[in-house]
C-alpha cells in the first residue's frame, strides 16, 4: 500500500471492512461498531472508491469479500496488528511500574511452574498484570500468531511457521505416589513391567502428556489398571495424596507437594524439552523480556535439568 493511499484512508475504514467481513452482514457489523447501517455502507463505498475496486460481494444472502477484498483484508489485519504493537511500544513503561503480559501454558505446568513464576514476577514487578490461559500447545501457537498471547510455555518440537522456541529445561515424567502407596519408600527404580500391577490415575486422552505416557507403556508391553482419568492435574494430585493410587506426572510436581513422592522408573520415560514460545517477529514488551529473565533464573534456582541446545 503506497504512503499516499494509506494517508487517504483512515483506520476506521479498515476496521469497518473487517467487521462486515467477519459478520457477513452490514446490520450486525454496524451494531458491533455502534454506528448506523447507512453510515457503515457509506464508509465502505468510500473505501472502495478510494481503492478503485469492489471489496465486497453484496449479491448473496451473506455479504462476502471479493478476491480483491480478501487480499486487502489480509493486509488490513496485518496493518492493524502492527499499529497495535506500535502503540504498545509507545506506552510501554520500561521501568515496569506498570504493564501487562498474556501467558499461555499447557496444563501440566499449572501444577508446579505457573505459581512460582507468578510469585517471582509479582515480587520483582508488582505493577505488571499477568493473564494466564491454560490450553493445548496447538492453541498456544495459533494464539501467538494471532497476537492473542505474548508468550507460551510448552514443549519444543515441530512448530507452526513463525513460532520461535527458546529451550528452558528438560522435564522428566515419573511415577508419582502418595504416602499410602506401597512403592512410596522404594529405594531402587521400579521396573516398567511392574506398572502392570499398579492402579493408576492418569490424565485423560486429550492431553499430549497422556499420549507420551501411552507410548511408553505400549513400548514396554505394559497394560496397567487405569482406575481414574481426569483432565485436571490438580485433581490427580489430590486423588494420589488421599488414595493408594499412583499417577504419572512431571517429577517437578513433587517439589511443592511434600505429600507426594517421585518413584523412578526403569527404564525412565523419555524426557521432553520445555520451551518458551513466541511469535518470531512480534514486538517484545518490557514485561515479556522481564518474564523471560525470571523464567531462566527460576529454572536455574530450582536445579531443573538443562535443556539440550
């Protein structure tokens, strides 16, 4: 888009077009924008005259972008996103007396990592507001690309184009038991085949961690008795502390739960590399940079195994 053309347009034209494209209807778009439908139609016509082309197909029951409109809308979304980043940069307080950070994590990290990270961030920068979302790794990556999150904590592997992964540490999964479990005081590693005789409480199948566990069990020909399945790590830790059941979770979960004990397995489950994810070309706010430093410090302080580089 040329500078002259960009100056002839106003930001409201871009927002109006994208609203109509999203709703497929002038009435609903006008309601969302809090303007009248005739005003909205007039502004879109003005935009089309400025560009010298038709952006919307109004002939069907639903208003749709034309081919040219789709191309223009893609650039319009990018322009608005870049402008939002520019505004954030202008208002970013470098001394972190205020600020905000949108963090997304995969579920197991809420059991042992999010709490300490939040505590350290608040201790160092109490003016920074933290919004935490627990979701799947796929959703984290699409959210980063859509500028819904600033940072994500998940696992290194195959990532969507545009996602940058910075290794943090190596996470190991192991058998986790409570004091009432017969293996709680076991000194030697428990052979994997012994899991056949265990009653387990495991994460449900929609977790990537459960797939990791199932792969390990299948590799060693183990078919344990799965007594409880849950989509909540907190629920599993409560169950294990109060019953003779065992679970399989990151051994770091036991660091802040004195009533839980890690039981090494032989052979151990394959380790995973925990990574800090972000959009490669995104503006990094002062809060994001501070959080990255805090994460590195915390990993070192807690003695987590270094990540392979």
